[in-house]
C-alpha cells in the first residue's frame, strides 16, 4: 500500500501540469530577461534529468528561435552531465554548431538565463503537438551536429560490430521508465523482435542496447538464430536507479547515451520500448524504420515516441 502511495506521489511530482504551475514565476522572469536581448535567445541548461530530456529542451528552444527569428545561444553546465563548478559546457563538448555564431555588436550585452526544467520555458504546451519527426530532424541538423570525435567513435564501433543496413537494432529501457511507459515482459519483447526478423529477411544480425544488464543477458541467451552484438556501454543502471542517477561521471554518462543513440540510428531497423534515447535515433536518422513495443503512458505521451506510436497505429489500422 505504501509503495503505491509513493509511486503515485512520484507520478504527480513528474506530471507536466504540476511542474508547469510551480515554475510560472521563473518562466515569466526568464522571458522578460530574454526580451532585453536583441535578436538572441541565450540560455544555459542545468537540468537534472536524462540526457535526451535535455535534448528535448534544445529542440523546443530551436523551434521558438525559428518562429521568432532569434539566434539561439545554448549551453549546458552543471546538472547530471557537467562538473560541480560549472566550468564545462557539456552540450558544446558533444555537439558543434553547423553555422558560425553571429558576431554581436561591441556594446551589446547578452543576458543568459539559467533553465533547470523544460517548464521554465513554457514551450511544450505551444509546440508539442506541432512536432513532426522529419521536420524535427531537419531543424536540429540546421543548427547542430554531433562533434567530430563522437562521430569518429560511432564510425569505429559500427565497423567493428558490423552495424549497418542489415542490422536490427534493439533498445530496451528499464528501471524507472515504468512511470512513463507501459512495461513489456522480456519474453514478449523478444517475440516481437523474432516477428520483426521474420518479416524482414534482409536483417541478418542484431545489435542490442539497454540500461539493464539482466535484460541484456536474457536477450543474448534468447535463441534468435542470428549473431547478437551488445552496445559497448560500461555504465548501466544500479539496481532500480537509472543510469543518470547512479553516481557515474557526468560526461561519461552523456557520451555513452549519445553514442548508443547514434549507433541505433545506423541500423537498418529498430525495435524499441518508449525511451527518449532511442526515439532520438529517429531524429538522427528520419528514414530509420521503427517499431515501438508499447505506448507511453497518457500523462507522458511526449514526442518523439508519441509521434512514433501514432504513425505506427495509423499503419496498423490501414493494414
């Protein structure tokens, strides 16, 4: 009984409506400050949440800047992926701008606002339903791309593990995701993978990524009859704690999350549970075919998985 009460309290605390109400004063202050900048929207993200939850924030910022014809100035410090003193801009460590930053007038002062949660911006209510997978990919790549050393690492792993068009990528997100998505039994998930292999005979190998070592062991032991390679991530969940709350070095967590997502994006097909990490594989590669094993919960029905589920549901109905 107590466990149910605790879980319900966590769901309320995680709910967008609750956080949106609490953040109203800081949201008003942030936008008032940014209106003082001339043609620039400058924010420093210090959010304590998953890596690709922060990437969602970046995507919404870019949408706002495109609509208002503003130049985005995005940095990310402290939080789960930076250092305690805020010296490392970890977003700039992982991504580089596609175009040079515009030069400012000598006397122009740019005020940077600190953002600790997406609700401080108020953009989800405005832009969530307008997001499309292809346009989101185009928008992001119009401004940023993974850093050269990240791409080099991904290229090297793809060559070593033979990841490519004939690879079925698999991503299973466990731990605390039960609060945001309907859990799928491991055996059911493996049968879905089997069905996908049967329907796509060109897929002759599997590549699996997960935050749970126990699931990886279960998956590798399943008799798929095809070679299985495992994502080279060293930092996995600690019991029921997700990876980003397990006390690992922040920059290493972020690097492994980004590399895993990019590796999945290089596959020829992807089967996944709801997860920002693997959903962003579709942003990195909008032509990637994806099967989502279950929908996100109604109170966490967020892009990109929300759009993936709607498109998948439409395809099933049409068939």
